[in-house]
C-alpha cells in the first residue's frame, strides 16, 4: 500500500492543491518500508492527481482539498482522508493503527479534535469540536 501526504514542512499541508512537497509512504504488512519526499513546485491540481495515480497511491491524507480534486481522486479508486491537520509522521502512525478519521486535528500534547460544519447542508462555518 502507498500513502500520499502533501507536506508543508513536517506537517500535513493545509491545502492539497498548494503543498510544496509530497511524501509517499510505502507500507507492507502494517510496517513502513520506505518514505520518499518529492518537491511539487507549482504543479496544478490535475497534474498532482495524475502524478499520484501514476505512482500507484492507494490512500491520500490531506488538509483542505477542492471538490474537483476530491472527486477526481475518489473516482480513480483512492481513499481520501481530507481536513486532517498535524505532524505528518504522527498522522501516518494513526492511519496504520486504524485511528485516523477525516477532519482530525492532532496537536502535540493536546487532545485530538475534529473539524465539523455547523451550517446548513455543509456550507459552513467550520468550527472545532
């Protein structure tokens, strides 16, 4: 299994479409076998999606993501965990242990929180639990 995580420094990038780097984590038998970091530069959304699919990615863990990108990834059979915030390594460990959920905010030394929408039909405003 291969997991893609858009990065901003060592954290999950706040935006999939604008992340300067992408980390690919290969997992075999529940253990991480490799980590690779790639510079994404000014690659647009469609090129990022194609790049991810060409590398055989199965799961994308990201912060904010456009509807176009989300739909494009899921239509190609990828599992996407959007609106995730926190340290990328900690997030990967949570995924491997089955504790990762979409909308999860992970801060060192604090309890985990979730983003949720209090507006009508998912239109905002987004607030923390």
